[in-house]
C-alpha cells in the first residue's frame, strides 16, 4: 500500500483537498468521519502539503507515506479510540492552523504548528478503549510502566509515536536540524500529555489567564495554547451536526460500557458512566458538555474572536448541549425515570 500511496503523491500530483475529498473538507463544518477510511492516508498527505509542511521541513513523500500508514496501523479498533478518531482530531488541527493562520500570525512557531498536527495524528496510538484508572485497577503492563508518573495511556501513546519515528524509512523529521528535531519531539510529548483529562483540569485556570492577555513572545503562553488547541481538537466531534455528534456519543458509551462489563467481571465496581445499567446518557452528556466541552470552545472563541470558524464551533457545541437537554427532558417527562435509557 506504501507503493500505491507513493505513486499517488509521488509525481507532485497531491490534489487540492476540497477537489479530491469534499467541498467542505477545508471548512469547520466539514465532517472528517465522512471521508472513507481508504482515502484517509491520502487526505493526511494532502493536509501536510496544504499546510506547507512538506516544503518547509523537506519531508520526503515516500517517508511521509510510510509514516502515515504506520500511524494508521498503530491504532487498534475499539469503538471510539481508533484511527477514525485520530484522523478527525488531526483534521480539526488542520482547520485551526489553516484558517487561523496560527503559524503566520505568530500564535505558534512553525515547529509548534507541525508538532500539533503530528501529535494529533499520534495522540491515542494503540489505545485499548479503557481509561487510565482501568490500567491501574487492572494492574496492566502499561500501569506497571507508567503509573508512577501518571497519564498512563498518554505516556504509552508518546512511546508508540517515538517507536514509529525510529522505524527505518518512517522518520518524517529526518531532514530537520538538530535543535528543531529535539524541539519537535519535546513539543509532541507535551501536547500528547495535554490530552489527559486530569492535566486539562489542572491547567484550566492558567488557560483562562492566557486567553485574556495572550503574549506571542511568551513560550509559556505558546505551551498553554498548544494544550487548549489539542483539547479542542480531541473534542471537535462535538462541533459538528447533531447526527454526527450523537453517533460519536454512541461509540464512546459503547467503549465505556464494555469497560464497565470488564470491571464487573473483575469484581470492580464501575463508575456510573461506565455502567450500562446505571448510566443515563443524556444527563452525562449535559454534564460533560457543560463542564468540559463548552468551556474549551468559549476560550477558543475568546482567543480568536475574529475567526468565523471558532464562533461556529462554539455555536455548534451550544446547539448540541440544547439537544441533550431537550432529550433528557423528554425522556424524564415521558418515563418519569432514566432507567433503561438506551440511545
Ligand atoms: C462526547 C464525550 N463524552 C465524554 C464523557 C465523559 C468523558 C470522561 O472521560 N469523563 C470522566 C470524568 C472524570 C470527566 C469523556 C468524554 N469525551 C471525550 C474524552 C475527552 C478526553 O480528554 C480531553 C480531550 C482532554 C477532554 C479524554 C477521553 C475522552 Cl473519551 N471526548 N468526547 C467525549
Ligand atoms: Mg487520549
Ligand atoms: Zn483522543
């Protein structure tokens, strides 16, 4: 398949995204989950090209083809935390970099912009569809490796990304100068660690301050910005239309409930959110969108008030929250209780 992908992109025929994929591909309304899986490696290459990364960082096309296919292969197939999710997350980072001109406007350095896009592609590598807590409770190999530092899964995702870059013929950063190379690996690690929910809660107050008075010269602000950006990308499914968002919620709870079943079998009492007998999804989604998702897109819209895309994303999240609140209300009035609520 490398050969096939290389021939496709080899003779400088990297197509324009909106022609080859979908007219909405380059807009915030675009639904990356609508791109057929077989087309996603080429879509990744066109995004690298469209963002000017291939030229700026002298990335060899064959290396990029191999790297992209290795990353896709590096994902397992749980209901949610699979390649389709990683592709969707990377697509949103492509939209942010492209439409907010993050590199050109000095919000991110060139290095940070490339780090963000690559980190998004790799941020959930080899995910097993279970949480950090589950790793520790089940005494998994990954917990034995990383539980002393915390963010068990995220440290594993980083290790997997480094292993791919260290694979013969897959190092897309092979032509970077030394200091750029070490910077990019440091940034990618930092960004992937920021996709741990507990890390996000920890830095939330600093994110609020950073957004109020962003200083393009302050590296600490750049780091905080990259954390906010990757979190918005990781949650970007919530900025699409209701149908797409509802399907994603079904996938997430399919994954959560499987973990709950596993925990019950292991004699561990699962969280309500993981227990298919106890979870009331509309309520859980109202809480998560009010508590986690919407605040992220409020910050993003505050930081980029001039961008139609960030305002659109915030509006979409607000609409989704309304949908779930309606859904919850109808269910409660109709059944008076939430037991047995399946989507
Ligand atoms: C639609 C949607 N519902 C969710 C409902 C609950 C939770 C959950 O983990 N609750 C635990 C309690 C302590 C809050 C996550 C949900 N979730 C995520 C998600 C986000 C993540 O981390 C960042 C990106 C940093 C926020 C990491 C993992 C996941 Cl699955 N993505 N979409 C969703
Ligand atoms: Mg993750
Ligand atoms: Zn993710």
